[in-house]
C-alpha cells in the first residue's frame, strides 16, 4: 500500500510521478492547501493535524482497496500531513493514475471525499493578527 | 486500561490525551468506561455522544455499551473527523 501520513512537506509532483504507468492514460491529482481564513479578528496562520495513526493508515488502505475494486486497475497515492502546516502548504494530496480520465477523476474525488469522513484525522487552527497577513499581497 | 483522547475529547478532558485506569475497579464494559469518563470530565459528555470508539486500533462494529473491555485494552475516543 502506498498511502501514508507524514510530518514533512508534501511534494505533489513527486506523488503524481508515483502514479505513472505505461497503461495509465490519465492522472488526477487533488492537492488540499491550508487557507488563511478569517477567524474573528484574526486569520489562520497554520493548521495543526493530528491522527490516530494505526487506524488512519488502515482506513487509507481500505479506501484505496475500495477504489481499486470500483475503478481499478489504478495506481493510488494518498498522503496526509500531520503536525503544523503553514498557510499555502499542502495538507493532503490524492494522486490517481488510471487507464482513462473518467476513472482517474472519479476515484480521486471519491478518495478525498471519503477520507474527510472516515479517516481519524483532526485539524485545529493556529491564528495570528489579520492585519499583518492581510497586508501581504 | 489506556484511554486515548483526540481533538475535542482531549480539550474537554482538560488537555489530557491519555488516561490510565490501573486501580480497581477498572471499567468492565464500554458503558462503565463512558460513564466514568463523563463523571471525571463532565464536558466530555456531549463529545462522547458524537464520537466513534476503537478498541486496540479496531472500530467497534457497533458501539454497544455492553461491549466487554479488558484491563490490557487500549480504547480510543474519536470525535468527528476533520482531516483533509
């Protein structure tokens, strides 16, 4: 299985390369990125993610198996970051390589949607003054 | 018995992420454990009502309060997920 949790920065391009294959004519990559949402008078500066790792890994593997059964053969990489993730960095990448584009899009969307509901990962917000981050453009 | 508390459950338990129940009586089933948690940390009540439960890293098939748990078990309280 090729899905994982990592405390390190995720490189979406590396994950896309991981789902290449000579019989796979379509790749879909979803990248979830931390936004600087307003929170009252402040803004999000970073998100902190925690996971119940043993169960989270098993659930990621299970979702991949479900996608394989439905749209396979696929190549799948799901990577979710844990720990502090600053605004602008990826918190999650779902990469799918499939024979054709329809399976790639459908499986990618299915995996990110199910991940949010079914994998034991939680976020919390770290905020900072709105003025400073707001003036940066 | 080791109890793991994540996210909102940890916040409701004054920031404690691990509870150890070593002295008797160690809760014998899930209902006793949940009642004890709520008694010790009243703010946990509403969180427990919305949480999934795993024992030794496996979801309980149905979180029946009569499910037996053993002193060596690790029970995880899993509030609604917010990954992604």
